[in-house]
C-alpha cells in the first residue's frame, strides 16, 4: 500500500485565469481542429465533441444532428447489425432524417460516427459483421470505440492489439483509463485515441461502490501528456456538467471531449419520456388549483440496474450496480444545448486570447478555486 500525496483536481476545483486578449468578438474563434491519427494514418477535421455511447445519448438521431455541426457521436452498443449496416451504408452527401444537410458534405456519416463494442465474444462478432460490409472500405465504419469500464485488464490490451491487426485502417478509440502509464500502453497497443475517465460521470457510482477513481482534470492532464509524447490523442469522458467544464477539459489537454448527461433529455437522446403533474398555488376561473404538467426523460448509467436489466436480464450475482437511474427535465431539441456549449467554448477562448481551440491548452492557466458548491 502507498499513498500518492500529490494534489489531484476535478473540474469544479479550478477556474481558468483570464489573460490579455486581442480577440474582438467570439465569432473570431475557430473551434474546428484537424487531427491525423497515429496508427490508421487517416485524418479528420471538425469540432472535437463526441456524444457518449450511452443508449440515452448515443443514438442515430443524435448522430444526424451532431454531424451537421461537424461533431462526432459514439453510437451505443445495442443497435442491431442490420441497423448499423443501413446507417453506415448511406451515401456521403445524402440528407439526414430531418432533411438537413451535413455541414461537411465532403465527409459523410462515416466520418461522424464511432461504432462501439465491448470485449466479449458477442461484441467481437458484431464488430466483424458490421465491418464485413458488401462494399467493404467505402461503407464500413471508419471510427470504432472499444469501450469497457475497466481498461486496466490484460485482456483489454490484447483485444486492442487484435482489432488493430485485423482492421489497420480503422481509427480506434479505447478506454477507459485514468493514468499515464496505461495511456501509453494503449497507444502502443494500437489505440489512436485513449478514453480517459473512471467514476466521473453524472450517473456513475463507481467511486461510491468501489472506492476507485481519479479526479478528472488531473487525469486528463496526465494522460494527455503521456499520449501526446507518443503522438496519440485523448478523449475526456465524464465530469462535464456545464459548458465551463468542457472548456476546462480542452484547456487541460484533451483532444476530444465526450458528453453524456449534458446531451441527455433531448428529442434526439432516446430515453423514456413521462409526464409529471403538480398542483400549483394558482387558481383557475372556477377556483380550482391549476395543474402544471412537466415532461421528464429517463437517464441512466450503462452499469446501472436499469441498463443491466434491459440488456442482460439483470445484475449478475458476482457484481454490483455501478450506476443510477434519474429523471431529467425534458429539454427539447439538442440544437439549443449545442449552441450553449459552443458559445461557452468561444467565450473561454476570448477570455484567454486563444484564436483557435487548439491554442486553449497553451493559453490557459488554472487557479485553484471551486467553481461549484459541494
């Protein structure tokens, strides 16, 4: 046993100090970034935000909307092979389900979506089935997300190596881990992007159930430093509750930021919608108290009782639930939330004089001071 006494911080433990800026307007800030992936050799350009591969976030509808803005979506693991084949097989310049055009018509849906899978035999068979498209390389997924709760198992590293060997052209995102040494091992094994975060999600109870975790801001800083030394990339996954947290993740060195709870509760998110009725203190013309109706949307962690009952028939006797199920206020179309997030990012950049999002980590200085109450 040992104790690491170095200070470790979460997003809410710090603020970003303002600096002299030559920017005249938020509209001058460029949020798009271009990356070349170290193993696949492929390149991608867009706004590096990713919808989480939770079944109440990473939906086909969410992917349609985010693709219009040059953003990415990690589809949840439970779409059928047929649904995935149909989705990835669409023409690059086709209109989406709402009749809208992607803002990147030269890229197409293959460049906006991660196909997510786990390390069990069933998930590996699904990956092979989806990758075995009739037109092969032109229609198969370009991005894949190898997703497990605990990225520290030897089996996980073995699977990353196997997928890299079998699909050398794929862009592989793998995780989750929170330390530099494991980040390096994943990049060496074949991951282009390492997903960082354990226990930081808003509906995750891993820290409470197991005592395991790592403050997210420090995890991103340490993992980004490790990955960038090998030309790899990192994705901060979890801990973002407000737009300022997204800015802090990028300022800490994250190349991509994955969002779950911030994108939940919308029309495009999935999740069961219910109506709650409340008696108010206001009276109608007949002197009766007025009933207020509010819509709510179910949101839960993928290791929760709810998710495991839905997809696996219940919680296995050898494990415990590590997530919760909550109800979020219905939030309408996700476009409004995206505008808030992007607007917040632009504003952060103007406060520190970063003309481009890629400059934010070089311009940012963190000061210790809680930005949210306990």
